[in-house]
C-alpha cells in the first residue's frame, strides 16, 4: 500500500510540474511581441472606402532599400503575407482605373527613385513568392520621396491617396 501511495504522489507531482511548465510556456508565447505586427488603415477617398492590411516590420538597424528590399524586384510592401488593398468602388490610381475589389499590393523599387506600383488579382499570397505578372490588375509608376527616418513601416490614407512610409522613404500613390 505504501508503494502505491508513493507512486500516486510521484505521478501527481510530475503531472503538476508538466502542467505548470506548459502553462508558463503558453503564456510566455502569447505575451511575446511579434517581430512584424499586423496593422490596417481605412478611409474614404474619391467616394470609395479604401482599406489597407499589412505586416509592419521595423528597421532594427538594417539597410532597407537595396538590401533587405532589393531594387528592381517585386516586394510585398510589408511583412509576412502580401499587403492587401480593398476598394469598395472603382477608383483612378495615378490616372488609371482600378475596379472595385481586393488586391495584393506589390511594389518594385528602383535606385533611380521611381517605384512600380502593382495591384494583383490574387489578394491571398504569402510574400511575393508566387507573384505572376499575368495576374496584374493594374500597374503604374510613381516617384518616391525622402522622409525623416521612421522605424516601423506604416500606411497612411488621405484625401488624395495613400502612402507607404518606412525608414527614410515614402511612396505616395494618388487616387481620384
């Protein structure tokens, strides 16, 4: 009987210890801040509700343009899954029509300061790994701007369009 009681208490103690460790691990994992938190912004522009959903990476001392974000290659314009832009009505982006819908938003930065802006018909992609030019709904070119250093990537929407801002660059996209 004594041996049975010892085994029972040892088993119970081991179960309690395992439970405590699991609980601690789960709560630690939930409290850890993500490396690139997800964010969104919504506003009405030109009579259409525009919503942008994106992952917001930080500079963290890295060289962004030309290294982390290479020149002349398609970039997801955020972190993790591709950035998405939704418009409730057809709009004019840099003078060209973009039908109402949800799109993956990609950019191609250039060392010359021009950026190719891409609205892709497949809004659910991980990064730009499966991007295909044949899925482009709209492609336009804009001129980037230099701004004071900004640690996290953000999108802002104003009455004339939206902007991607990160590190020392801004990419404004006009909407009418």
